[in-house]
């Protein structure tokens, strides 16, 4: 990727995330988080007319290709992805 196309900014959302969402230089915000966080960010980025993508509530798709070696191993992996940490993670494979 060319410089500046993708930037990963670590930090707490209430500090670094808020600054990014309020910046007039940022054109796109993409987050994974909870519904409440998504609503707060949405109200800020909407006011700035930014592009905004949010994966909220911990629902991640699981893709199974037709060249798998074992259906049982695949099913076990999907079940694990769905229920790890009681399904309360941003990567819970539940779609």
C-alpha cells in the first residue's frame, strides 16, 4: 500500500479515537466495537460528513471453502469461533 493509505493508531478510543473522529483531515473511519461506541462515533463523523464503516456487536462471518480437508474439523473450528469467551468478542464467528 502507498504511504498514508492505511494507518493503525493504537490507544484508547476516548482519547485517540475521539481526536481522529473530530479531525477535518480524516476522510474515513472504520471500527469494530460495541453498539454504544458505534452510535457515539456515528454522531460525530456524521456531522463531519466522513465515510464510516462499523462492525458492531461482535458478529463476524465465517467463510468455508469447498476444498476443506475435514468437515468435522471445520465444524469444530466454527463452533469454537462462535462460543469463545461466551460469544462476547468482536471476532465471534456467528454469521
